[in-house]
C-alpha cells in the first residue's frame, strides 16, 4: 500500500520508519509521474514488509522535496532513517524498476 506523505506524517512515516522507504516525488501535471503511479503502486505489494512505498506531491509540499534536492520529477529516493541512500530519476518500466530496487537492497 502506498501512503501519501504530508508535513504532519513525514517524521513518523519516513524518519522513524523501521523499514527503508521508497519515496516517489511527483506532481499531478507530470505525464511521466502519471505513468509511474501504477508501476509504483503494483511494486508496493511485491515489497510489502521489506520497503515502505510513499508519495510526496511536490506541488502541494515543496518544503518536503527541498531537503532532498529534487530538481526533476518523477524522482524516487530510497531513504533509511530519513537519509537518502539511493536515487532514481525519470520513468522506469516495472521490470527495470524492480531490478533497480533489488540492487539497492
């Protein structure tokens, strides 16, 4: 299940998470982000219990994207203890994204 992050739940869901967190930085007007959405959603079930999948709308919450230095979207950031450990930029098809996630674990 993919959770949507707000300033209110950022600390709990990202910084204090026991599991690594894959953050999808996106915006509603972004075409590649719309393509990434279903792929991200589907993979969230594959990695359930191993990685938490969350989304941050950069248009609604630019203050959450800023500290990660997000310059383009979609950007996926793998975080542990609230700190970035890896980054993927741009749309990736499901098989390629799964391969990249596996290599990051």
